[in-house]
């Protein structure tokens, strides 16, 4: 035999029915010992996505499908405006778990911080903007969405500037400091033909979404009461915070953390309250609460006669939970408004015993989920699930809460028929 016609090692193995996988097993692998992988392990490609058939029995919880991230070049570019704690601790790291978005620009009034963060995330120097030259962002085609992470009073200005530059807007909650400013933001984005979304992360969080689905399904009968508590402390050592300035924050604990109770009660029921009663308190002589409240307790009555009891305060240790009372079950939800650690326990009856069932859901990063939803709306032309109108409605209700606390009387609100009147209900589960 001519040496040039001699088959190489790989050809010999392939002729024997042994593929590349057997080669990886080492020289001792033989056709008799190697078993090729089955379809249940290999999976298949459908519409550009890898899928696997079920590999466990029906008694086990199925594993979620593999993630399907977009290629980097197809992801929606975001500009992050404001590099404070939330942006640096939560939002920018969340892009690592995003499937459809990427950070492409930064805006800050601190040059040292701006360029340090840009280096960390690979942001081009020419995509780093100060507040003064923010309007140059219109000339950056990579930026499709501006994510506003600034003190509340600055949301309107940068929303209007972003809309004028032709960029879609995702703004942190509360969307501004008043319903009037919120409506101006809606109008500016509508006029410019860009999308506006409010970052209500709880509405994208799996445990709160499951609670909403269970309540609306009627599986456990009517929802009688929603209880929401959101408390945390603020420093007493004299460090001045913008959250203590009414002109910048709009309000105190209600605007900052009580809004989660208010918005989630509306989200879970789908309804709008027809009556609000509230009381508030601020410790006398405490400079932190000279302009904004420390504590607010408020009750919402809904058209279905569900009662929502909500409590928020800057004066109590961090505590964020919900309890839902239904006709045939109660739901305890620990850490409901936290960034992580949510739990959902359903208490009911099992024959002649009381059952306590804890649901365990696949965790998702709340910030990545809302960022990807906004990116998907840009890619598909869809309407955000939590549009600007949702934020404006919360401002109207917070204004009613303050009015009730001021006068000591309930505030009646116009009855609104239907569900999800201010949000887009068609949120696809990722």
C-alpha cells in the first residue's frame, strides 16, 4: 500500500462507527464500549433555538428551557443615566443576565466615576456623557433606550430630553414627583413617537406574578384582603440624602418604598381603588423628616370589596412582606419587595388537616427581566407592560393618600370598570 493512501486514525474510528465523542474518551474506547448519546440528551434545533425533550418523569418538576440570548450585535443598546448605588449595585450587573440588551453608553456628573465604570463595562469613551452634553446622545445610533436612574425630580427633564433625541425611555419608579409631571412625560414620549416604560420590577418578578395568577384564576375563591408591609431605616448620623428633600424626592417613605405596596396591590387585583384612607407620622424635631414623612399607613378599597392594608416606614428595620387572605387559602409571601429571596407559602386544607405548601420557582433577576421586556418592545414594536400611564395613576393615588392623611378623612375616587386599565396585560412569560 502506498503510505499516502493509508487512512488516518480518525478515519479508522469513523469506519468502526466511533465518532468524535469516542475519541474524547481516550485510546481505550472501542465500538463495543461507546454508546452514542440519545436524542433526549442531544436535543434539536427549532427556529434557531435548542430544545430538549423531557428527561424526567412527570412526578418531577420540569427543568426550564435553555436560555436563548440574542447575539451581541443584535441586542438593544441602553444608556444608563445616573451612576448611583442602584445603577452600580443592581442595574449594570443585571445586564450580564440579560438576553436581549446591552449597556452602550453612560451619563454622569462625576467624570472620575464615569470613566472608571466605562472601563469596567467596556463602554467607549465617546459614549460617556455629562449631564450638560446629554443631548449629544441623539447622534449615537447604538443607543436605543435611555434608562433614567436619577433622583425623582430629575426624571421628567431627562425623559423629555431623551424623547426629543428620539430615544425610548425606561425610568425608575416613582416616575416623577407628581401626576402633572408624570403626564408631561407621557405626552412628551407620545409626541416624539417613542416608548415610555416605568421600572416596576415587582410586576416582572416570578413569585409576585404567580400570586397574581392564582388570585385572578379564582382557584382559592375571592381575595378578601391584601396586606403589604415595606419598611427600612435611614441613617441618623447627619448624612444628608436627597430622599429627605421634598423638592427632589416628592415624598418620603410612601414615594420610595410604600409605592411597592400600592402598585403591587393594584397589580395583583387588577383593579383600581374606589376609596383611600390614610394616616402618617414623622417624629418631631428629627431633621430627616422636616420635609417628608417617616411613616404612612393606608387602606385601599377596591370595587370587588377587596381591602388592601398597607404600611410603610423609614423608622423600622428592613421588612418587606405580603399576606393575601382568600376564601379557601392564605398566601404568605416573605421578602416580596426584595431584590432576591422571595417565597410563596399557600396555607389551606388537606382533608382533615391544615396544609402548608411552599412553591419553589426558578429565580430571575428582576432588573434583567424588566430590561429585557423593554428591549423586546423595541425589537417587536410592542407596548410596555408598565407604560407611563401606570406611573401616572400611582401618582394620583399617592396624592389621594397624602390628602386623606392631611384631612383625616377618606378620599373617594371615581369607579373604574375593568382590569389592568393602565397597564398592558399581554406580558409574555420568558
